[in-house]
C-alpha cells in the first residue's frame, strides 16, 4: 500500500511538472486567446449599445424636427432634417431626407425637392424599395422640367409586374407621355391601370378620370 501511494505521488508530481512545462510553453497563448474573446464580446456588446444609443438619439432629433415643422418653423425644421439626414443612422436618416424634400415641396421649391429625392434614389446604401419610391417622387417633382423620355427610362424597371411600385410608376409614366404629346400612349397606360383589379383604388380612380378627359 505504501508503495502504491508513493507511485501515485510521483505520478502527480510528473503531471504537475508537465502542466508547468505546458503553461510555460503555451500559457501566454491561452491568455491571449482568452483576452481576445473577452475583448470581442465587450466590443460587440459596446457596439450594440452604441447603436441603440444612436437610434434613441436619432429618434429624439426626428421628433424635435417634426415638432418644429408642426409649429410652422420650416427653416429650423429643414435644417434639423438635413443634419439628421447627413449624420443620422440608417432609417431615421432616410426619413429625415424625405421630410426635407417634403418641406421644399410645400415651400414651392420643386427643384430642391427633386434634388433631395434624386439623391436618395441614387444612394446605393439605401434600401432598394426606398430608393424606388424616391425615384417615383423625383419623377413627379421633376416632371415639368426634366426631359420626359429620360425620366421614363429611369422609371421603366419599376413598371414590371413584379415591382411593388408598378402602379405608381405607370401613373407617372402616363403623365410624362402626356407631357411629351403622346396622348395615345398615355391613354393606353391609363386604361391598363383602370382595368387592373390589383391597382390601388386611388390610382384606378385617377386613371378613369384621365381617360374621360382624353377620351377612350
């Protein structure tokens, strides 16, 4: 029994020696790896907190700008929306730019409104569906000044049956066709919209009114 205990003690000492040797050889790497994990987790948590704080701050800035606009302080609201559109997080920045364009439009400055909508439509960092909406609004704002065919070409990809904005894009395309004197082309588009059960009621109603004016 004594011999067995002696052997066990020797084995334990050898294990400790091996552990010490392994620690001396690899310990610093283990510590480094552990630190990397801790730093990565801390950075991830910190980033999420930073993003949450940015979103909360942007929400407050957006609400304040809306309040300025509601009180008729258009100049201050315009500046606030522009600032948020320039440095705010995605989402609030997009909304702020749309609000900025809307204020320009209410002030009668269609050129400035069109410029903001166009900047959104051309911004690759913005969600495609939002960019497409901005393009439709740009075409409406620029319809009286821009070359109609150029606008129609930009809208063409939005008029396909799979696009969620197709009805609005077709309606604007018909307006542009009228502007360049193509009454027949406009009439065909309005008829298509008026007969489309999937088109929003407002679009179908306006298409019917235009058809009545143009004559079927």
